[in-house]
C-alpha cells in the first residue's frame, strides 16, 4: 500500500500539487487520470522520488519515503517496477536479455537462475518463443509485454505504469490492461497507472483519482463514474457526444430498474 498525506509541490511561485491525500491499495489497479497539465505526472514523479514534495508525506507500507536517507531510497526503489510510455527497451539486447537486465544489475542469482526467472516472466506475459528476437523485430504490443515482464522480474511490491497503452490499437490495449490487472491481483502488487485511456478507466479502474489543476477533484471506482455528479469528471471522461449518449442511456436504464438483471 502507498499512502500520500497532504502532498504539495511547487515550482518557484507556481503550486502544481495542492494538498493531495490518497491511498493506493495493494492488489488493486489504482489509476491517476486528468487532463494534460493537471499535475498527474508530477504526482507520480513525487511518488517514485524523481521529484521531492514541497511538503507532505509519501508512505510505502508505513515507511516515509520523503524522510529516508539516500541509501534507504535506493533500497526501496529495488521494490519498484516501472513501465514507461515508450517501453524503453534496449535495442541492442534480445527480448530475454532485456528482461534479464534488472536481474543482472540487482539480484544475487547465478546466470542459470536469471535466465530461468526471465523466461518465467516472459511466459507470464504470453511471449514464449520470442526470447531471441530483438525489439525492432516485434510489434509495439509485444514490446509493451516485454516491458511488463522486465518490470516484474524482481518481484516488485509496487508497480508504476506511465501511459502503458500509448500508441496501441484498442484490441492490444485490452490485452495490456488484462495483463496488468491479472499480475496485480496474482502478486498482490500496489499498481499505479497514469493514463488517458478511457477504456482502461472503465475496464480496470478499481481505484481512480481524478486530478484537476493540482487538486484531487474526485476519487472512486469505475462503477461510480456513471452516477457521478462531478461535472468536470463527466466532461473529461465522456468527452465525445457518443459517450455522453451512452452514459445518459445507462443512467435512464438504471433509474428504470433495467440494470437489475444485467
């Protein structure tokens, strides 16, 4: 579990994050959403230590990350997995070698054990048989799956994902969502996903935080969005006329009792 308490972040005289408190639970997909410039990326950077909060606390299972020494922060980062928007694979390394990279850097395993662990992670993301290919030889969706395999190689307690579905088609995005959700539950990871993908929000959003101009504007589950009265959230989620009509139809159905047997 990760808990943030009264988190504020300013750059000179500009306050970007304004007194945000939230709890990101283990075993759940926790999503951070908001318009570009809302502060959600700054929030994630404060969580992983790329930025230091102006004030407030970031607690990893009760451990105050902000107050830790440099060595303690390095040790805690070994419990984190990261999935970047671009996958960020090494072009000169094979798929297997990419997944082995954090094991080579941080584990005490021998070579045989590292290969076995990397292969297990590739099997988990359904990439058996792709071990000897290079990133340039596989699709964007496969690259994202390699990135997931690499992120879980060290059995992280905490998994951070920055726009994991960026650049992917809707079908492949669903595959990535299912993988992230399944791995989160299977290993009881605290997963935090920074996303613009509304399919992800409605599909795997077990705990959603909506950031608006540096404030935590709304918090809830995907099932709560349909009946939300927060107009800013509604305008953000249901940006298209089609989605707005779908939401209105869903609300009408629920009010008329039509959702009882669905």
